C-alpha cells in the first residue's frame, strides 16, 4: 500500500474517531447548557413569585378549599403550583431542581421543576415552578444533528485537502523513487542531480542514494577497466603464440605428427581467445554497452557448440545427440550472446 494512501487512511480514521468522541460529548454539553439556562429562568420566576407573595400575600393568589393553587399556561409548558405542607422538610430554605412528569388534563408532560418550602402566615407551603422540556429536547436534537452534519462536512473537506497535501508532500519522494530507483537500468545511466525538496528526510534520502549510486558506478567502471586490461594482457601473448605456431607449421621440416599437435594447440588457443573475448562481452553487457536489438537462434548456437565438442569427444566413446522439437528464436537478444558466449 502506498504511503500516500496510508496517510489518507490515517487522517480519515483519526477524524472519524474525533467525530465519535465529539458526538458523544456534545449532547451532554448541550443538555448541560440548556438546563443551566432553564434553571436560571426558574430561579428568576421563583424570585418574582416570592416577591409577589411578600408584597401582596397569598390573597393575591386564588387558593382552593385545601389551600392549594395551580396555574398553567395554555400550552401546558409552564406552571406554578402552591400546596400546603404538614411536615417541615430537612432542606427548608433551599430549593432543588429535577425533571418530573406531570399529568395535566389526561396528558403527561415532562417538566423541569424547581421546588422550595416557605412559611406564610404561620402556615408551611411548598411552591413548585416548572417549565416544559419538549421544546428544549427538540432544540437539543436539532442542534445535535446540525453539529454532526457540520462535523461530517468538515471531515470530508479536510480529508480531501489532506489527500491533496499528502500528494504535494510526497511528490519529491515519488520523483526520487521513479527517477533514481525504478527507471534506472544500470548505474552508468544514473543521473545524480539533486531533487528539489524542502523536506529534510527526503533531501537526506536523495543525497544518500546519489552517493551510493556514484560509488556503485565507480565500482562498475573499475571492474570493467580491470577486465579489459586483463583481457588485453592475455590476448597479447596468445596472439604471439598463435603466430609462432603458424610459422612453425609452415616449416616443411616439421614431421606430420608434430604438425597435428600444433594444429590442436592452435585450436586450443582459439578457444582461449574466445573465452577472453566473452569476458569482454560480459563486461560490456553488464555495463549496458549493448542494446537488446538482435535476435538469437538457439538451435544454430547449440549446433555451433556441438561442432566444437566433437573435437573433445572423439576417441572417448562419448556420443552427443542434438534433437530439437520446435524452433526457438530469442527476440531482442544481445548480439554477442547469440554467437560467442555459448561457444566456450
């Protein structure tokens, strides 16, 4: 898998995790903020109601025969309830807030209710002020959905820009891989020019590859020069020996038995010459000095090898059979291989 894809997957997975975490936290925060705002409204209404009682008394409020009072707005979302208490609560003077369901006209409505005990005219009462939660719950759901959609949109856009940024960031790296590793067929064709990049790691990688390839190219050149020198040093005495043997064969005073041995020696020197030349060819092949633009007939090459083997197998009871079922021609072969390297 490409590093660009890995970076994109990592960014996508990390953002999905962030969405899940934020998606789990946001509802709690929204509910806390909504309840905090609602609690302040209830506290303000409690303060206002108690101020009315302090100024005008409960006579300002119509009480039933059991000295209780309930008032709801037309939407049943807000109410004020006052009821007498028989026992003094342990948290007298303090209010507490909780969610409660109240049944109003055969309909159950969920409220946020603030309750507090108070004394008026030597009588203990409990006041409850509530506000409906349906509107707040609906608002909470709307905000939650809107927030999630916003986060999803931000993540999709950020993934697109992350992918674009990763592509721009890795462009020097891809250039190093393609131009200096993948497309280089031989060290002699290597181009050591530096790749422009502002990333320290890529610059160090490019420099290291350049230094390594330059050393390899120098090693190949040293090897090639060594093989050429050695081959030249070997071919020179071989040529001298062949000339001497030819001169000796042309001498009429040499017996025929000696001439035959000299002819065999001359053939041996010819094979040795081919071996040395093949070393030169191999060196040139390894240094990319031959193009693969020739075709080689393997049947013809093997036939040449068999002809030379006949000299070695004569008189030794060895029979070599050459059988070919189909013709086989190697296209785009290196020319020296098609003639010489199989004739050793």
